[in-house]
């Protein structure tokens, strides 16, 4: 009887190990697939002050509106990256205009690269933590909290 219980315990333990490994593998594969298909926006505010954080959100909204006007959803990820890189000055001008319209004179720097992102939920879409290619916009000192 004791031998039979040990055997059952070992089988249950192996089953749990198998399930854990399968889930981990699935999550890793899903993360890699999403990372390979998404181009993200990463904005850093000048500081964590409420006014700088509000400004960052206005810049985010303006950049997203500008991206939508370019109908980037009609292109592949690689085409989007090429278009964004080609038009960095236009994106910079959009951000700078929003900053000036709100009474600030912060410098803006932009770069396209691969950056580490935390898990983030956008409505019905959940993007797992990982490295994603993105447009990063730094406002002023860029020492504020991120908008992912």
C-alpha cells in the first residue's frame, strides 16, 4: 500500500512538472511571437511631476493620432519601422508642437530600437513582458515614469 502511494505521488509530481514546463514553454513562445509582430511606443516624461506626466500623455495622444493618420496598420512591422525611421523629424515636430502648445520648451529626442517592456494590458490585448522594437520619445530630462 505504501509502495502504491509513493508511485501515485511520483506520477502526480511528474504530471505537475510536465504541466509547468508546458505552460512556461507556451508563454515563452507566445511572448516571442508577439514581440516579433509588434512595434511599440515608449515615451519618457521629463519628470514624475503631475504636470510633466500630463504632458507626456498629451504627447502620446498626439503621436498616436499622427500614426493613425499615416494608416500604419496597413503595413508590415518592417515597413512601419522603415516609415517611422524615415519620418523621425515629423514625429519630433509633432511632439515639440504639443509641448510648446502646453507652455513648455523641453527638448525632444527620438530613437527606434529594441527596449525592454513590462507586461501591459491595452483594453482586450495583453502584451507580456519582453523586448520589443519601439519608437522611444524622450521628453526633456526623460527621468519620469514611462508610458508603455
